[in-house]
C-alpha cells in the first residue's frame, strides 16, 4: 500500500511538473515579437531519452542554414571524418634533361573546397605548394598548355531556387570541381581623400581576372555607407556603386564571386608559375561538361603528384561553425561522386535522401534541395532536426559532429549570442537565416548536467531579426536553467 501511494505521489509530481513546464513554454510563445509568425519547437533531453517540449514539431518549416546539419551528418557517416579531397597533376608528355615538360600540364579538380588561405598563411599558399612540387619534380618550363579538367562535377553549379540577386556574393558562389579562394575575389574599399572622389578598391589576390567598373563616390563624413556591387551574370564584369563616408577609416571588406571558378584558379596559378620562374609557353585550356568530352585517358598518362586536402572533419567544422555555403555544396557534390560516380545535384541529393531514410526520416520530414539551406525550397520539421541530433548523439562520429558546431559568445557566427550566460560555452549550435526565416538548433547542457537537443524555427515574422534572435536565446536560457 505504501509503495502504491508513493507511485501515485510521484506520478502526480511529474504531471504537475510537466503542466508547469508547458505553461512556462506557452508564456514564452506569447512573446509579442512572434505576433503573426509561424513558430516550431522540438526539445528533447538526450540524457534521459525524454521529450521536454514540442510545439508545431510535426509541421514543416523553411530551414535556412539548419539544413547544413543534415549535409554534414550525412557526409560524416558516409565518407568518414578522415576523407580527403584529391587534386591530381598529370602530363601527356615527358621531361627532358633541361627541365622542359614536352607536353601539357593537366590539373584534375577533385572538389577540394580548401584551396584558399583558410587555415593558412596566405590566399595563394596552396598554389605555391603546387609550384614548388613541380620544381621538385625538375620542371622549369611547360611547352604545352595548362589544361584544367573540371569534369568531376556536372555543370549544375547553383542550387535549386537560389535567388538571382544573391549570385554576386560569397554565399552564393558557383560550385566547381576545381575551386580557389572560396570562388571569390577578396576586396577592400576605402573612402578617397576628399568628398566626391571615387572610393579606393584593392583586391586580393592581386590579379586582373575581374573587369571592374568603379562608379562609387566618397560621401560626406557622418553619412551612412551605401556601397554595394553587382557582377553581371555569366561574366566576370563587376560594377561597384554607392559610397563610403569620408570619415570611415575601416572601410568595407567583402568578397565578389567569380563566374568560372576553375579558370580563376588556373589564372592565379599561372601567375604563380611565373613568380616561381616556371615558364608556361602554352595557354590555359579548359575541359568541362559544357565545352567538350574528355580527351585524356589518365591510365595512359604520367602522374606528377597528388594534392590531398585537409580532412573532411575540418571541412565539416567550416560548414557548421562558419555556416559556409560553398563548403556545404562542395561536400554534397562529393557524395554523388563517391556513391553514384556522378557529381550532380540530382545524384547527390539522392544520396542524402537515401541516408535520411535509413535513419528514419522520410521526404515528408525533410525536403532537401541543396547542401547549404540557401534555397527557400528546403523544408524540415523541428522534430526531424531533433531526430537527427539524437541519431548523431549515438554515432561514432558524434564528437566530430558536436565540435563542428558554433559556441555562443566565441565562434564568429554566434559571437553576440548568449554571451552573458555562464553555460553558453557548453552549447554547440547552428544558426539559420534567409528572408523571413530564423532558425536555431543544436545541443545544450543544462544546470543539472543533462545534454539536450533542440530545434527552434521561426518563419514569416515581422519583428526585427534581432528580436527573434533574442527570443531564441531566451528559450535556450530557460531550458538550461530549468532542466
């Protein structure tokens, strides 16, 4: 009798606790910043394997960059964290005793997103390694062409549904089997020495790849900057317009996407050959899906060397911590190459959808249409995101996945988020934002030491974005402090 009474007491205690928790969450959902918005929540205690709170968790929301959680998880599980992208160097000729390569130098793109200054001393450091490797192989002159085989990926270089007005900017750069510097040219713009004069714009790496029209002007001190740029689609013609205030000593640092990433890489590499005193007598020749069929049988050619990227684990950290769209799309394309031998969006998305089905998620749960979440066509249920986070919690790749996410108050994408909360450093998060969409998901550790997976999704809001972000942080703080 005493045991039955105790069980009844505990049941009532849990019931009252759950009722109180639901009331607290409903109070959070009543925030005025959410008026008219479409809100979804799924929160689960992974330590006890029990749900904490759901709201519209089985409805589908626009994901924005929360979709990267699916891309990075699928890549880790299918390819493994130690997978590397390989760029290969071949020749169809031979090397004479004078160091002259009697034939073409052929570079075969392997999808590497890390041919850049990221994690290195300079933007061109990898290209310098390439030229040094040629020198170590005794090559000081190339009699033929610099041939770029860019055919690993199909010619569908943009995700479905990407907005046309995104395409000049770094976050919507084209995808390519051979890429360089995130397929962008870095630039810095500063005001001139007097009002009315054109702003000063410098580029890195220094080259003449872009065709520039500078229609900017230096504005009077104290005015708001209006500086912007646009690249004409299908070209590398870039127009800079608007202005920068005279007293803005910091200026503007940004990145303009290029039209033909493989040619861009080849152009900068040919400049590097010249700097390293390796003479290229021929021209840059492009092999890709849009131009012609392969003209080389690589089994009959001489391989000079392979360049291996850093590990996929590092790539995944860039995808999730930095929310880097280009890295996500490159990784997605490699899934199609590895599984189906086809570097197309169609094949690659098929790989991800098949993997999602294996872990218990249907196309009704996740509408997956690109690798990064830039497309507004991407949809997911909050419950599906928590299901994914729960699945990865039990995976052998969990540590890599967990540490790939951003730490509030520390990592760039969430540096201003929850910075004052004492347990924010124990969070691992992924943000998401495109037009009318703010999402926040990941893992947090409560004051009681429980690990919690959460997915918070807000669509079609009218409040300022900062107000929505503050609300998302408030929900996380509430869970940390009360569970």
